[in-house]
């Protein structure tokens, strides 16, 4: 039975217990570094972080030189997101966070979906101009923002990270994730990409979460959820995974996995010269 007034259980354990707390704001003073490019990204190579690095690499591949960026690694396990500088950029203390120094005053953007939309509008790319296609793209973008917490904080937490395996919680969130995969699979049966025939920020937002899940790269749950049965999701997952910009973007701010898959900080396109997805074993590609 829950108490009448909740209080935090410091003994609850779990993988992220050391950084979870019931209050906001900084815990320590730490100034964020600033590189030489107008766009400064503070992030980590989790699915939400991958969205933005893939977006920036796709913009550069399209020839938008103004999309050059510095990507700084934020160690969320060590509490970097609670430093005073990071909290100034994102008061919600979550990665990714972006500062655009191309104008005065600089513009801060936080929440991965907002960053994708901001960059798409800034550079006029990867967002349809046709009203109906734009509406479809934005609908799927916001679908991802609303749905992924059930996948990550819900299913992922209780299935992979919780110190106690609670059957009710795993069953509840597994059912919802299966429903979401079915939503995607039915849609992708009739469309090449999320907004139709055109690759957009909707794909860039959804792929790092649901593509990684389908490919078995997060939560080690592909067999449990039978992700191989979603043929259209898997077709879409593999097609996007082969894009050169996606391969590069997936490496940036990555601090886990095989060493050659990690580019912890990115300050220039030349940083990829000795780090390439082509060196990965097939099972590491996503």
C-alpha cells in the first residue's frame, strides 16, 4: 500500500538510481565548452541523442555547410546534465541540448523533436513543404515524442533495468510497445517512409528508437517482443541503416560498444576518417 505522502526511496536501486531525484536545477557549477562552429551540441549517443547527430550529418550530406557542428559528450551517468551550464541550455536536464550561435543573441533549443524541427526549418530541408505531407511528417514526429517514453521509461526500464522484475509492469508496457510496432508496421506496409516516399525528420526521430529495437540493439528484447515478425518495420530499419549520414550520426557522442564505433566528440568532418561504421562487425551495425 502506498503511503499517504510520497517520499523518495534512496534504497530503490536500479541502473539510474544515482542520477534520479525529485527536484530540478543544477547540482554543481560547470561551464559548457564552446567550439568553433555556430552549432554546439551537448549530448550522448542514446536514441534521443542519435536523432540530432543523424539530422546534422544528413544536412551536411545535402550540402548545408552551415550545419557544421561541435558535439560535446555529456556523461549522464556522472551527472553532467546537472551542471550549471547544461541546465542553462536545458532546464529539464536531459540530452540532447543545442546552442545556435549563428545570430545574436544565441538561441537555445532543447527536446530532441524541437531540435529536429528547428534545424529542418533553419535549413529548409527534410521537412516537406506540401501542406498534407508536412502535416503527416509532423504528426509522426509528435507520435514518436509521445510514444517513446512507453518504450524507454516504461518497457525498457522494467524489462532491462529495474532491480526487481515486476510481471505486471513488464506485461503492461510490452503490450503497448507491441501495439506501437504494429502501428508502424501497418503504416510502412503502404509507405516507403513515415511521411510517404520522402525521407524526413519523422524517420530521423523514429528510427533510433524503433529501428534499434527491431534490430535488437536496445534492451536485448528482440526475441521477447518477436520484432522479426514486423516485416515492414524491418525493411524500413535496414534501408535507413545503410544511409552514410546515419552511420556517421550513430557514432557521434557514443561512449559504449566497440571502440571503433565510438566518436565521443565530433568537431570536424575529418574526425570520421579513422572511425567508420564499415569496421564494425555485422551484429554491431544498426
